[in-house]
């Protein structure tokens, strides 16, 4: 086996191992709820903000602009964490969180698969050279499939529709919204890293980079979709 292939295989194995550990820890905390979930979310939130802050230090000279960026990151990460904590306390909240996270993962997998298989025009090559329009389409398909699959496996009707066709269309529309937001979040972090002159936001996760690298898309999905869900539930209960 060539050295390059051996390196890629070892990297894939490391990434897979790290991903399994992350999923196990996150899943356990989500299942436990209560203080376990609170501590987990807060630790991740603080870690992401630390990496955000480090990118700001590298990308902006000392002064008001850097301070504003660091403050903005604290607000951004704080809102996402607050949404995760609030959603977990609602009826069936753990299912909603699982579906949001799963849809973002489906976006990443679908975008990677379609991008590698089809290629084509880039979305914003100056920010992220590997992102293509075909990849975005794959991300939408991946998110929709995950939403449908989790609905079937968990036997929980989170997205109501009168017919299977309407259900499929609902999954596709919501999957598209999640995929687009996740990609925007990914582009935003890529822009921050380019400005800071680094490849990854950190090195905490072997084979994956930093925490911010893993949740860049999820953050924006939580801030937008998560808040919409919470507001809708509060309005429905009023």
C-alpha cells in the first residue's frame, strides 16, 4: 500500500474512533438529561467560545474590533447552548435535539458524498474551495433522509403531515433549511480561519481539529431553527 493511502486510512480510522467517542458521550449526556446534559453543553459551549476567541486574537489586532468579535462569539455560543438546554426540558425535547443534530450530520455526509462524486461549480472558492453546489444539494438530500429515517425509527411524529407525500415534502423543505443554515455556519467559520491564517480552530479532537470545527454548522441551526421551535412551543402552550 502506498504511503499516501496508508496515511489516509490511518486518518480515517482516527476520525472514526474520535467520532464514535464523541457520539457516545453526547448521547449519554442527552439521554441522562438534568445536570449531566447541562454540564456537557456548558463545557462544549465554553470550549467553542475559547476557540472562537483564539481565532479573533489571530485575525484582529488588539482594540475595539477584536473585543466586539469576542463578545459576539460569547453571545452566539451562549444562545446555542441556551437553546439546547431549553429544548431538552420540553416534551420530547431529546428527540428534537437528536433530529437537529442528525440532520446536520446528514448534511455533512451528503455534501461530502455529492461533492466528491459530482464536483462542479464552487459556491465560494475564496472562502472554502471544496464546497460545491452539488455538495449543497447532497446536503439537502442527506438532511431530509435523516429526518425521515429518525421519524420512522423513533416512531415519533415530530413533523406532522396528512399523507406520505406531504411528509416527504416537509422533510425536504425542512432539510433544505437546515442544510443551507449549516453550510452558512460552515462558511462563516472557514472565513474566520482564513482571516486568522489557520487550518483548524484547534486540535482537541484527534483527526477532526477543534470543537468549533465540529459544531460550526450546528450553531447557526440551533440559533435559528432551535429558537423557532421554542417560540412555537411557547406560543402553542399559551
